[in-house]
C-alpha cells in the first residue's frame, strides 16, 4: 500500500493500471482489478507531484515537487522494466517545481505546469523547450490537452483556467473561478 501521500493518480490508457506519485519519492503502479501495488519506481529525490502515462502506454512521465527551489526533474520510465528511459533536468532556465504533467494526444510533447506560474511545452524526443506559456499569477496546478491536441487547459492557484492555443501560444480564453483550481479536464468531444 501507500506509505505516504499520493499527490497524483493516473489511469493507464488500457485501463488495467493506475500510477501514483507519492510523498515517499516513488511512483507506484497498481493493478486496477486487484488493487495490489505491482511495481515501485525509485529515482526521485523529492515528492513526486505528478504522473502521466503516454497515450500508447509505453512510458510513464513523473515530475517532482519540493518546498524550496531546486532543479526540477521529469523522468520518463518504462513501466514494465522499471527503468528510467530519459531524465529532463529543468536547470538553468528558471524552472522550479513540477506541479503537473500531461502528454499530448500524439505522444510527442509534454505540457508541464510549474511552480513559477508558467506552462512549458517540451519536445519528448529532443528534450527541447518549445514554448513557455505565461499568463498565470500563481502556481500552475493542472494541465490538460484537448483531445485534438490543438488546445491546452491550465488551472492555477490564481483561481483561473486558461485555454491556450498550442500553435501560437496565445490565450484563447480566461475563466476566473474565484477559488484555487487544482484540476482541469476536457470533455471527450473537446468542446468543453
């Protein structure tokens, strides 16, 4: 079972597994049917704030959160072998703790919600930062791609949800909810 807080839980695309990011610096993979923890992935040095499966289920991305500024990390795992496939060090470019990670529907990009109020689009193959989306005034707690991959929703402690046009990086819509936004999701048809 869990030995610490689960900050993030994400279904595998085939619905057979759940991944959880924990305060004990691990990612755990759970069998959805039995509820048993079948794998523990170790390699973070701080709380794992976010986990996200790639659309094809081949990889699991995890990012960490820390209470003080340090270089953040995103790890791509092979969930079957428990091996780290890639590590992205978010050093030297003003990044801070990773609060949220989401794969693009085509599996080519990661959207990353950060403590420093930014959303970053990262190319998974090259590790290059493609865009930095600026518009929030507090931590970005959640990011989610639209089903067609053209838009990105971000929710923040600044009490807003922003809908971004991923192509040009512009804000399409800003919605003020009056309360901290901890999670965002799209309707299956992508209209809402």
